[in-house]
C-alpha cells in the first residue's frame, strides 16, 4: 500500500514554487477559490499561476490522499492489475497522475485532460523533474470535447471533477469515460451526500452498460444504503507546514472524506465485504457495520474467537473485511 502523503518529488517541486510567494496572498486566494467551489463554482475561479499554486497547496494533499486510498483499495483486490497507460480526466495540477504513478510502476504513458490553462501549466511544471511524469501529455479543453479525441487507456481516472459538469451532460460523460477505459475506470468525488449521489448515478449507469464494481462495493446490485445515509470514507493525512499556514490550521493533520467507485471490464476474482464505519472495539467483541454481497449487516466478532477477533481489531473504516467474503 502506498502512503497518503505527497511523494517527496512532488513536495520538493511545490516547495520550489513557494520561493518568493507571499503566504498571506496565497491564503487569501485559496480562501476565495474554496468559497467559489462551496458556492457551486468550478475551476474557472483559477485564472493565474498564483491562483493555481494556492489551489494546489490548499487542496492537492487531500485530493491525493483520497485518490491514493481508492487506489490502495483497488490494488488490494486486484494485485495483478498492471496498467501501462493512464488517462487522467479533469486532471487539474496532476494530482491523480502522481497518485497513480506511485501505485503502478507499470505505467508508461500518462495523458491528462483539463480545461484550465493555469492548472495545466502548473501540472507540467510540477512534473518536469519527475523521471516518469515529465513525459505527461496534457490536453487543454472541455472534458467531453477533449475526451472525444483522446486515445483509450488501460486505466482512466476522473477525480473531483464530475461535480463541475452540468447534470444534463453527466450521463454522456460517464459513457465517454467508460468507452476510453480498456480495463478499469476510477471515479472519486467529495464524500458528501451530493458527491455520493453522483457516484451512485454513474455506477448504476455503467453497470447497465456491462461494467463490474471492483471496489468499494462487494456486488453489482443496488446500493443498500438509504437516505439520509450515504457511502463515504475518510483518509487522515499529514499537513505540510505551508499547508497549515495557508489554511490557518493548528492540527498537523486533516481528515478528507471521499466517495469512489472502481469499475472493471471483467468481474474481480473476489469482492469481500466493506467496512462502512469505524468499528467499535470492546473487551467482549468487535462490532462493525458491513456492506456485503447480501446487503447491510452488523458483524459481531467475539473475543473468544481469538484469531477472528485479532483480525477484526485491525479493521478500519473503508477496509475490505477479507474474512467476510
């Protein structure tokens, strides 16, 4: 499993970009961009190099951690998956490409798509000193238009971008993403009810088109969760010193909530139950809420079953409960 913090190469590249940058100005820019996103805006708020860097410092660590966690879940269930090519849609500063490069040494071709000129320039700058990502091909353009001319790839990733697409276009975008994925498609969204709803709609649509869920779901059936509940996970990540200052944060870490789905052309060999919340551990038992192939269940693993109890004590929110498969 790869760690949730940014790779050393990427941290060094960001540090280099920070030289001479006013931290106060960056913090103000990051706050404005964040407000625009919360109010339903999109990356159109990022219009300059300073905007792009402020956005990367504020959001890149958390986005990387969420994509990384999703990739770890996928690789745990498909250890033989070795894609040679990646298509990163809505790539922004290249966050998902960096995470995929860390997860898959097999990747040789990196192609990115984004409409934002400033984010594209930053992504190319950050990857310039990376032996692998300096070869990235980055196309600027609207996701749907750019996808139409993009080459298919073994692995397609769309992270934190579907919410920027109008509802009327999402169905067409989902079909395009799936059509470009030779093997696997990973979609990651914020871990909010709205983000989960977008994941769920895409999941249902593409299963109907022949896709199979590799993670997090242990089945291709209807999601058993009912409102106000929603499927999401959390990843704790360390904050860089610059990240803390930019956000005015005191804690050296933050927790990123995210929702995701990994879809494949062929069914995964195994699809174990998924831990949907942090388990409750007592001296008597471990109690965990699971999504299983048969629906939701509460697993109660008694302490007297020492082997199973020891295994269940290690479960964390979002883990595959391997012994429940």
